[in-house]
């Protein structure tokens, strides 16, 4: 059985389209970075997280059970 060589020169139609599109529209890449910063890259307030954890009340095992 012969080992197959991997074709490293192949570029999919989608990859070539996106490369060409991003070269023609560099503002799109900047918009992607700004969108990521807006939604995902946030500062974490660890003191607030700890206060919220300390203030939480443990849930009963069966919440519908009358006291």
C-alpha cells in the first residue's frame, strides 16, 4: 500500500473568495475585531464575582416541597 501525498497547494473556493474579499475590504476585518471586543473581551470584576458567590442562598433539594 502506497502512502498518499497530501496536496498542500489546494485552496478551496471559499478560502480564495474570503482572502480576495478581505483584501478588497480591509474595514471588514477591523469590524470583526471591534465586534469581538464588544461582545467577548470584557474585564472581569473578581471582587464582584466573589461577593455574588458569598451572597447566594443555597437551593433546596426539592424546591416545590412546602416548608
